[in-house]
C-alpha cells in the first residue's frame, strides 16, 4: 500500500494565485486494500484588465474586439427622425468606457474589455476512495467519489438589452428628446463595476463490481455505477416588466404599478440617461436599481445508472489462427432536470429570455457480441454487433466488419464497414433551450428571443460508414497513410435554425399565404418588430459526406536525440444535406451552414509538426492550416472567410525527475 502523504502547493502563475492541498494514503482493511485521496484547489481570478492584449483600446477599439453598440449611456431610436441618436452625454469624460466611432456616430458604444476574467476565480474540492480485495476466487472492487466546484466569473455591469424594445415616454422628466423614444443599451454602465455570475457544481459517483475467471480460461465481469451532478447557476439580469414600469415612473420596491401615480409617493422614475450619473438629472438610488435586477436562478441535475455484465475468451484455435469472443449486456437509465427562477419561466429577464422548467428520463437495454479473428500472422478481422432499445421500443441492430491485411512488412491494407444507431437524448426529447441569436430581418440585423423545445416524437439517429485505407513503410522510420471514408447519416437530431424559419415566414408573407407553419412560429409586436421565434429539436433527413485523410511520419536519431516530422491532411469532397425526405441535396461543403442545419465545414485542414528531443530537452513546432470557406448567413455582404494558418512553438526543459519548465509561443 502507499504510505500516507500530504502536500501543499502555492503558486503565482501569470498573475493568478493558485493554492493546492493534496492528501493521499492507504491501509489494509478487512482483507483488502483501501486507498483514500483528497484535494482542495483554489485559484484567484486573473482579470482581463491586467493584460493589455485583451483591451479593446490596444487595437483602436476595432469592431472585432470587446466593444458593443449597446452601451450605458445608451442610444435611442427617435420616431420623429426615423433613426438612432446617442445619449447627449455620451462624450462626457466622466464616462471613460463610453465612446462613439466618430462625431456623427448614432450610437453610444461601450468598451467592456475590462469586465471579464481571463481566468475566473475557482474553488474545487475532491474526495476519492477505492477498495479492492479477493473474494471467493474473484476480485471485489468498490469506488466512491465526490467533488464540488464553484466558479465566480466577472461580467459586464449589466447585460445588454438585445431582444426587447423598452420605451422612454415623452413625459419622462429626464427625456431630452421631446418625444417617446426606444432605448438601446443596458441598465448599468462601466461606472457601476463588474457584476458576477456564480456557478456551483456538485457531483458524486459510486461504483462497484466483481471480476474473475472461469475454469475454461474465459473471464467474466459484472459492475454497477451510479452518478449524479447538481448545478446551481446564478447570474444577475434586468427584469423587463420592472424596468419598463420604472421608465414610466412606476418603479421602486414600494410602488404598486397598478394603482400608483408616475413619479409620486413610492413610485419613482428610473433615469436611463447619462444625466443620472453626472448629477444633472434624476439620480437612481440603490434601492431602485436593486428592484430592477433578478437572477436566472437555475437549479438542475443530471443522473446516470448503469449495470454491466460481460464475458470473453478464446472460442476456437487452430494451427495459424484463432477466434477470440466477447459477449455482454447493459442496462442504462439517465435523467435530466432544469428548474429556472419564476422570472425566467415568465420570460421577464431581458437577456435570459423565456425558458420553462422540464425533467425527463430514459432507459436503455443493450446486448453486444464481438469476435476477433486471427488468420495467420498477416490477416486480422473484427466482427461485431450491438442491439440496443430505448424505453421499451423494438430497438435496432448495429453491425460492424473490419479487416486488416499486412501484405508484407512494408504495406498494410485495411477496410471497415459499420452501421450505427443512437436514440435522441433526454434533453432533445423533453428539454428546452432559450437563446437570443442575431438574425437578419426586414433589411437589418436584430436580436430575437428563441426557444428550442424538445420533441418526444423524434426518431433515432442512424448512420452507415465505410473506410478503405493503406499504411506504407517504404523506408526505416518513414510511415505513410491514406484513408478514404464515407459517412451517411439519417434522421440526425439537430436544432432548427431561427434564420431559416424567419426566411420561410417572410417567403410565405410575400406569397400572400396565411397561417403557415413558419408564420405560426414567428411572433411580432404591433409595430411589426420581431419578438419571438419558436424552434424545435428535429430530425434532419440525411447528410452524406466523404473525403480523404492523408498522413506522413518520419523519425530518426539526430544530435544525440530523436528528430520527428509529421503531417496530417483532411480533404472533404462531399457534404450533401437533405432537410426533408425526397428534397434535393444541398451542398454544405466550404460553408458555415448557418441556414442548412449542417456544421461549419472548410474543405481542407492540415497540421504539420517538427520536433526534437533528448533526455533533458524537447522542442516542438506545429503549423495548423484551415482553408477558406463561405459565410452563408442571411444579409452578409462579404461572405468570404479567409484561410487561417497558425504556428505554435514549445520548448521544455526537464530540470529534475518531477519538475519541467516550459516556454511556449502561439502565433
């Protein structure tokens, strides 16, 4: 057994302080060996404001840096002029992080690069126990583990109000525009300091099993595992109804919006303009601001229980060959639950959007058989099959065949064919996911609230794959590989595209149709503004893709060490997507596929590596290449995404048996 050990570490790494306490020990107990381990880790935050390369000002506040047109002071849409106007105090030096791109810029922007962490504050505690002992000719093992992780992450003082239009009435005492205007911005500005989001994950796992040998030489194994993770997620967000009431003069913790009088008694106005901070307008006291902020308050859990049994051994043997067989069965039950705050359930938090609570579970039964066939020293084949059923359905058989032939010492040929089957997850069947994507609508990019709901009628995903390859060693130390592959996917479970639904609804409107499925899923305000899109997890009809993988590796002794060179290249020559059965195939090759349900897919990707190492030194250079592709997002004027080449350099010095020093550069 290991002797008890305790260690403590303290480090300052790149400005982030870390402390680690670890303990491990073991003892003999009840005829077996018990191992216990514990660790506690704490890391302080490393703020982005401590590194110049993260700051937008370093790059002239370029649009690709941490800047936004949703600021505080904000911007206002004026119906009288038909355009936006910045807060009159946007350029006041008191607002250090507020700016405009030019004197004619219509938006008061915010540089929020100070308000996030490169490394968030984290506290992690872990406990682990492992017990093993012989038992009646078998081996018994038991394991238990528990961990808790809390992360505190900084974010901007308040989140941008993206998908809802709030009105500042003309009667607002601080409104400088003389008309009702729409507010574009956020509740609080940089002067309020960063807000924080708190994540707490608690996980436990218990497992145990027995394993042994039959008298025939076959092995057997039975095991069970149960695990569960709980999550608590709290992030502040502006309350939409409360903020609109406060803009109307009916804000504050003591105001009843149904009976109060704007700006009288306990009812107060929230002043969204820069004058609130400068003292030239109505000030917003802390009680009023606090009454406008809620929390997402997510409480969730995910659980998994598995029971496994397997056996394996040699079934047949003859001169020059043998067949090894493995058989097994599994029971699996998974659960998933999300419980949001009442504000999120009602869709009243401006950034979190609308999301209902949900919970679901799924049971699966599976059995498998696998045979490995050795035909002499040069041919090896694999035959396998797995039958799996979910929640009592008939299930499906997934077969696999693979073979490798070493034609000679320098050349090996390989091939495989398989079919796959996977049921939709609990989340895709019963879950719900809120988001606020940017979409193109009626000539402009806007943010919109969406809800992607699970569909209990989803079909299982199915796949078929075929690969053919060769491995050639023409010279000592040199290895060349070529693999051709093809994958056909049917009924892939995907999340619908909000842009596709919006575009279809617009096409239906243009055709004079009413009550179409797409139109029913798009909600607009009385003024025609896009407010909500209902989405679903759905089955894409099919995706067919094929391509080539090439590889080369070479190594040799050099200068007292070993030098290595390698290259890998993937070329995709087909990626056809069919959204519905019988529909024409759409090529998603070389596209971001934002409108096709596929994934972003450049046609070529490669990596090249050079390295040299001896007993104490190691030097590695990596070059990564991704070919250019197209952005198919609606409304984009320049769809070309340029190719990208990056390079990594890493040098490592082995100072001692337990200490390495590394220096890396990424370009």
